[in-house]
C-alpha cells in the first residue's frame, strides 16, 4: 500500500510540476523583458469597425460608446457598431441619437457569436479591421491609432490583442480579479510574445483583419467562450496573435462572489469543452510543428491557476502531517508557484490592499472548486455577468 501511495504521489507531483514550470518560464520571460518596441506611425488610415455586443448592458454601454467616439482617428475612417440585445427602448433611443450604427437583435438564445455575425451581415464588407469590445470596456483616445499603426508595421499582421486592465478595484473581489487579469497579461501575452509565441486572446480589446474575422466567425457556433473557439480555429490556420502591451483597454471587474462563481463556471465549462473538441487535432498539429496551437491546447488542459494554488498548498499541508519527508518537494513546488505569480503582478498592485485581498483567496478557491461539480450543461447556456451598479 505504501509503494502504491508513493507512486501516486510521484505522478501527481509531476503533473503539478509541469503546470507550475510552464507558468514560471513565461512569467520570467515577461519580467526579464518588460517592454516592447512600439510600431512606427502608419502611412494610411484603414477603415475600422468597432463591434460592441451589448446584452442587457444599459448601465455601462454609454461610457463605452463615448470612449469610442473620442478617438484621435479620422471620423470617416471608423464606425462604432453597437449590437443591442434586450436593452431598453430608452437606451436604444439615446444610442440612436449618437454618431454610431445601432443594430438591434433578439435571439431566442443569445450569444456573442450570433450578435457579431448578424452585425457584420448588416454593415457589409467595406472595412479593413474589426475591433471587438465588450460593452463595459473603455478605450483611450489613441486606441484606434495604435491598432492601425500595428497593422501598418508589417503586412503579415492580421490579429492583435491589446492590454486589458481593470477599470475598477473597489473591493477585494474586483482587486483580485484585476490581479488575475494582469497575471494573464504577463504570462500568456507578454511572456509568450517575448519568446516568439502567439499571445493569448481575451475576448475583447481584440483587432482582426476584417475579412479574416468575418469568414472565421461564420463558422463559430459557441454559446460560451466564443474567444476560445475563435482562438483555436485561427491557430489551426497557422495565424499568429500579436500583443500591444502599451495599448490599454479598461474592463470592469466582477464585484461579488456570486458573479465570480458564475463567471468562473462559464470559463471552466468553456475550457473543458474546447479541450475535448480540439484534442483530435493535436497529433496532426504536433507533426506539422504548429507549436502555437499545441501550446494553446495545453493551456486548455492545464489546471486553472486558483485551483493549482489551492491544491498544491493543501497537498503540501496534508503530507506535512502524514509524511513529512514527502511534503518537502510539495512545499518547494508551492514556493515556485508563488514566485511565478508574484513576479507576474505589476508593482502598482503591491500595497496594503494586496494582503487583504489575498486573505479572501481561500474562500474564492472553494467557490472555484465547487464549480467543478456544476459544469454539466454550462457551456450550452449563455451565462451573463451583470455590469455596472
């Protein structure tokens, strides 16, 4: 029995060690090379469509639209397209009075992919770039210029992800959510870009070659996690994702444990669903040297970070009481994980609020762990996270 337990512990340790080593390598890559060179100013202004799916987003949509209309970019070279799904008549009327294109939809089962596909069918093909924002996003007045400069810098650039940051840090949950976003930026975007890999897409603050986006979205049927299906589909086509670290898009962070639970359940379900859906392509991609796709599929199969933190700590703590000698390697692994995450957090998050936010980690871990048992059917239902007060 002892030997079986030892073998099980060794196997489990290797699985966790691979997960943690992956995070540590890319976190260090981001920390050692924290900046990127900005592209030169573009020689021409491309036509841009800003697409904003808005499902019951009456509380935040106007702030997003105002930031779009304040762009330091020729007004005749971009359109702001709001796809209104189940917003009130008053909201739609006020939006229609602005210099935007308002597309109203009402699906029996709403999804972002349906909204985006419908909007592109309405506005047509007279665009070069599609920018995707969430209704709670806010962009700086140079956002479109930065995107245009990036596309102009090299003819092969077709997909760009901007640097999404927290718009609010008003409580511990929002503060932690903002930290999580920045860890993702460091590891899955900047770290990957510095090592010559594709940056990860987020779901908003993204820009695409318009034709490529429209053609690819026509085959996307995702209910939840449309960005995951889009990302893996494009990587199978050998497309590369570039990262604009200094181009910010502000995103509202969740503010309650209930919203955290719903959001993470949606993410977990999408992660598992697309892991299984795209796993059949792995052997072919590996033989063809499609390392970006292989890397992304590994991310889908890897353990979510909050669960990795919690389970590594609990295993180390458990062995400390049962098999002290076995616990040492687990504590070393926990330290490596802590280093990987701490160096990925921007310095401005290091203040007194960080400690208070970290104290809420155990509770959020148990919420996340509980979601493992609530995944059935989650990816077949649109789970909306409410924004605004």
